[in-house]
C-alpha cells in the first residue's frame, strides 16, 4: 500500500498539470470562436490574371504576322482569358474555365433530362479498332498517331464511335429493357489541323461533348435522334444564340442522315443555303450546284456563312455490324444495334458566342455562362467619393445575403488605387454582365449606385434596394 501511495504522489503533479493545460486550451478555443469572423468577399486583386489585363496593355502574343484572326480570338487574348501554348493549343485561364464549367452544367442538365448517362473513355484509342472500321486510313493525317514502347499503335481520340461500340458489344446482348441507351462524355479531343486558326474556333486540342445512342429498331433510333436534336435546340435557346439546324454531309463518321447546328457569322468557315420562303436550310455540300432552289417550296436559296457548334449523325448499323454489337427486341430476338452519335463543341461554343454577341472592344457572354455575374467598383482611394468605399462593401454583403443565387457570382474590384475608368474598362474586357460603380451620386441621400448592363449598354442609377431587386431576377446555373 505504501508503494502505491508513493506512485500516486509521483504521477499526481503531472496529471494536475495536464488537466490545467487542457482547461487553458478550452478557454483559448472559446475565446477564438467568440471573435466575429470577417465576411469573405471575392476580390478582383486575388484572381489570377495574365499581366496584359493587370497592366492595361495588350502583349504581342495575339498572332503571328499575316495570320488570320477574328474578334473572339482578339478579345479573349487581350482580356487574358487565353494564353497561347503552341499552334492550336491554349492555356485556359480561370475565368474561361469557370465559363466552360457553367456551359458543361447546362449541357449535363439537358443530356440527363432525356436519359443520358455520363461516362469517360480513354484518350488513347486503339489503332486496331480504327482499322476495323476503316477509318484509320480514311481519316489519316487528321489523327495524331503514335506507338508505345511495345509498338502498339494508337491515336489521340477525336471521337469515340469505335471505342463505345466495341465496349457495348463486349457486354453481350443488351435487353430491350436497357434501351434506349444514351451514353455521353465531355472530354478533351485532338485533331491534327494543318492550319489552326481563329483561336478556339479551330484548334488542335479542344473540349467536346460526344453522345452515342443504341436502340433495337430504326424507328426507335430515329425517335432518339429527334430527342437529342430537340435537346440541342433547348441548349442553344437557353444561351440566347440564334442558330440554324441544317442538313449536312455525313463525312468520315458516316451514316445515312446528318444535321449541323450552325451559328451564322461572317468569319464562319461553312457555307450555308437558306430558303427565303420556308424553314429549309442546308450545308452547301449537300446541294447540287445546279439546284439553287429550295427542294421543299422551290423558293430562292440565299447563301450565308456559319460556325458549326454541333453535329448529329444517324449511324444505323454502320459500326454495330463491324463490332457485332447486338441488342434484344421485346420479342427476345437479337438484332444489330441501331446507333446515333451527337457532338457539341464545348470550347467552340464559348468562342462562337463571344464572336457574335460582343462589341469590338468588350466581351459579351451569354448571361447564363458568364464567369461572374456582377462586378462592384468602389471609388478611387483619395478621391472626393473615396469615403463611400464602405457603402460598396456594405452593398456587396447585402446583395449576397438578400440574393442567394448570386452568392458566388459577385466580385469586388478592390484595386482602389486605379481610377474607376480603368477598372470599368477591365470589367468590360472580361464581360461581367452587370457592373455597379460607386460614382458621384453615391454621396447623395439616399446613395445612388450606377449600374451598367453590359449586354445592352444601358446605365441606371439605383438605390441599394433597387440593385437587390434587379439582381434577384438574375438567372444562374
């Protein structure tokens, strides 16, 4: 017993010290958490930008002498949204990635609304599969071809008809209960363009949404084809893009029917024919040169140019017959899968939208996918209105509290050493749909904030309540 008591006398001081230490840590923890947490704001100065925007200069990286350029390429480079890496390849900067991720959400919503299931396939595509379909030689130099250390040949996939058809074929006969099967991905694609040009409109590396569908009859496959085409129309309408759905050639992908979704634009590389009297429109490739009258109503065909944003193909059994991809009918009869494939140029849509919506010196995004919706510009530090900087900060906090859908969409341009004019110019370059300025009227009673609607060029003077009411109507994805 005496030995046990001696042990406790040795241990007790250390145990007492440990308990005291824990009590002090708890007090410090309570004290720390009693401190009010400063509201986190999205600050312009903390966003990574290329030096051309931060210094208000345009570097000589836009193009090589004599190279053809277009408005979207010039605007995206001068705003620091892109940085050239090699011919036809670019670094996508944070604002561009943010817009692209929003566009992908729009696409995901519509593809999944019609039953699409998202997946991802390898970029390295087997030459063996491409040779089986005959496209290894047919596509030829447009493919980035390579061999591994074991001399196995591959290409960097520009599209994945062979891969997906082989995959589905390897699963045995699909039941009619699994149909229609709509599988899609949104990934980087590669094409060895001989002369990359126009920035993201024609590059060697780009993002594309490609969907592949499987049905057990031609009638069912045509129904799926119409379903996807309608979803494409919904996507372009939600972006506010005035597109044309035109008859098109099937090209190297093949099939028996094809349509392109074209955005009319002067720098477009596709020639389109539109009927002046009815809804008929077609790529000039599909119309005989001696038949310049509408095949529907015999009206006059008018030529225009367009940028291809999407392309749909009714494939039938072109690929399923090669890879023996079978499905069952409701009578339990095995048949070759009737297929369709459908592409959307994700990065091309971004650039094409800028091309047709923007002014010569200011980017205008489709509102739904603008990188950020609102930019707040406080007065310049040291100016007559400088003391009103706190009003812009208060407005920022009130907007976020009152309009939850724009919580991650408002940027405060805290570079108050710069004039309002310079910061407003930067906001226009980057394409904020709404810019709110703390100008002279911010000293009025009540304070009036100058709101610029960048997509219409309209300027309004509004109270804090008026700003909140306007922004509450903003649609976000």
